[in-house]
């Protein structure tokens, strides 16, 4: 890779082309390794590359004239299939490394059918993924992206300098993040003020989490999108901006742990039925412990994002890009 100084006067379309190219290669370069299915990492990288490409197309849609086949929907379908297979890999790793070593000898007989069922489901999911990656529609998508990269086409907006539109691209995301109802899960409103449920009220927190888990899952997706988009422009901002991106990664991981638990519980229920908690009490207990511990990590983050001064500083941060940047190509 090489570095070059890039002024904020670079046209938005030209910069968008660089982002599209980088993320297109990020997923297309993994295709052969994914089809060989010898290691789970290429699948993970291909999934991330697809997601970033999808977000890039959404972010820069006003600057580019893309072929009709290159759209959020077509890329999203493939990314979703990659995600389903990847979820089975994550689930398998979690079961084998986190939960299996803690099981009692009496639980192992019930645990083995779970692993067997998981292997079958993963094998079936990969067959479906392989079909998609060999399908003509996937080939047409890749070919259309490659041809556009060789001869990109921009809208009038794409000829504007990045500096003129950069805060406008980022600020709507910040608003979407700050207004998300997920920040109010585990909290009550009292006299117009937000009050976090005390950590010692374990049952109240547990109930709120069970009822509003889907809202936190959606918040995680929003944070992931904000983070990916912010990373596109990380070279245009000072170190505080980079620290904020790292914070979003931490929040994403915290919420991701909850999502992993939900997937695990659903899978155990589909394999062993409603009695899975009696069949595997160790896992059931560990999951409850992890849900309780979640709040100890989550509430400091939650308190920060509900703080008025913090919210103001976050908005201001995106309003002040650097005058030039060092871009790694």
C-alpha cells in the first residue's frame, strides 16, 4: 500500500470511487477461499466487505451513477446469506470454547445432539451460499462493479469537493444514532428526566431486556452502519474522531454479545425444545449471569450517550474536518 496527501478539495465522486474499489476487492478477493471452506476467516472478511460496500453505495448514492444491478438490495441479499453461514461459525465457536468446558458430565449426552444439529444446519447453509456465489446474478453484479470502476460515472453532486459536503454526509447518521430508542432500554422517565434502573434491581433489568432485546439489536445495526461510514472519512479528522470510532466498536461488541445469546437460546430451543434449560442448566445459568453482567458494562456507555454535553460535542466533532489528509491506498 502507498500513502498520498489528499486535499479536501478532491471531488466527492472520485473519493467515492476509491471507497467502492477498496471494499469491492475486500470481498471479491475472498471468494475462492470461501468456496473452499477450509477456514472461517475468509467468510468473515467477505461478509464485512459486502456490508461496507453496501453502506458505501448508500452513502455516496447522490454522487454516483451506478448500473441498476449495483444497488443496496442486490448486495444486501448476498450479505445476508453470508451472515447466516457466519452466524453458525460463531455459534459453533461459542459452544465449543465458552460453554462445553463448563458442562457437567451429566449434561454431555444432551450437548452432543446440539453439536450434531449445528453441523447439519451449517452444512445446509453453506450449500445455499455456494449456490448464490456461483449464480449468474452474482457474476453480473461483480462484472458491473468492475466495469464501473474502470469507467466511473458521476452525478453533478459527485463533482463537488468533499469539504463542501462532508459534515452533511455524517451528521444525519449522528442524529439517527442519538435519537435511537435503544438508549432508553433499562431506563424510566421521571418528571421528564431519564433515570437508569439501578443495577441491584436485577429482575426489573432482566424483564426490560427480554421485552426490548430487538430494540438493542437494531441499535447495534445502526452503530455498525455509523461506524463503517465514519471509517470511510477517518483520514479527514483528528484523533478524537478515531477514538469515537473505537468507542462504537466497543458498543457494537457489547450489543453483539446479547445478539449471540439470543441466537444461541433460539438454536437450543429448536434442538432440544422448551426443556433445554433443564437439560443444560449450566449453559442456562451462564447466559443469565452474562445478561446481568451486561448492564455493568452497558450503563456507563448508556449514561454517556444520554448526557447533553457529550451529545453536543459529538455533533461538533463532525463539523470540523482537517484541511488535508494522508490517505492509504
